[in-house]
C-alpha cells in the first residue's frame, strides 16, 4: 500500500511540474508577441 501511495505522490509532483512548465512557456510566448 505504501508503495502505491509513493508512486501516486511522484505522479502528482510530476504533473504539477509539467503544468508549471506549460504555464511558463505560455507566458513567454505571450511576452514574445
């Protein structure tokens, strides 16, 4: 059970990082215009 909880924690962190990077890229593209 703890193994699944650990994997879920990593998945949530991974998705969070990807979301931040995506938002950052969108902001940069808006500034470029």
